[in-house]
C-alpha cells in the first residue's frame, strides 16, 4: 500500500514541497501521453484508498480524483501530443508531459518520479528522485497515477466520438484485439502513433498531418 514514507524523508530534510509525478499512455498505439503532478506538504493527510491506478477499477479512480484534488496542495496535468511523440520519441515526449504538469503545480522543492532513471536536462540533478514501482509505494506518485489515468481515459473517450469503431472509449488506445482489428479494417486516424512498430506492422503507415495539440486534448486537460 502506498505510504508517505518517501515524502516524510524529504520533509525531514527541509524539502517540504514534494511533488509526485507519473505518466500514462506510454504503450498505447493512439493518443497523447499524459502526466500528472501532485504536490504534498507535511500538512497533507494520507488517503487510504489511493493505490497504483492499475489495480483500481475505473469507477474507483473516478471517485478518488475529487478527493485527491481536495486533500493535496495542488495538482497539475500535462500532455505531449502524437506529433511530439513522433518528433521526440515516446521516452522524451513523456518528459515533456511531466514538465508541463510540473509547471502547473508551481514552486516545489523536490520531485519523486515513478520508474526508470531520467536522463533529461529538463530534470535538474539533485531535485528529483526516481522510485522503482513508485506508484505502488509512494502516496504522491500513486495519486498522480490516478489523476493521469482518469484524465487520459476521459480524453480517449472524447476522441472515440470523433473516431468511432476503434474502441478507444474502453481500450484507451492500447493494442487490444478490437483496436488491432479496427486498424486493419479502418486504417489510421490522425491520433495513431504511426512510428510505433506495432502500428507499422498492422498497417502500412500513411502520411497524416498532425497538430501539436488538438482542441479536445486542451479541453480535457483544462477540465
């Protein structure tokens, strides 16, 4: 169960404004990558129901988001578009999404991030710590994982209305059987990640004009 153990160690060092960051959508075949940042201070109280977003149901995640927003100091959400994923690759695009989420949070002392080592000049050495399986161990990261997942799920449901038949309202752009079948039968949309190997294998990539940030993406992040 996620705890505040990592956060408390940083608070004890005088780093009282700690931000947990996580991203979602790295392995999807379509849609942007979305990140969330959750700022916690020593006054924040643990929310016992918060877990790694992957072990919660959609309903549980949706119910937790307003509680998280009410309990923590601040929440930021950012995204990197499909065009940016093409241009930068998914690894660096995820960092762009994280930095955008962090800018929404404002001033902070230290960042704790789920997952692998980050080699990116945008993340200042000494001001962030990577935690393996952080979304299952740190409250702030777990909360960020929930906010990011709910935000992206809502976004993909909106995009599913524009591009029906791919099942994005339930598969969120991941390579499920129905999504792969729809790719073969319907072809690409502007929101498919054409450079991903799975997409190229399923379908010969077509050249599509892609905007940096679609209106639907902006509306969902703003909401």
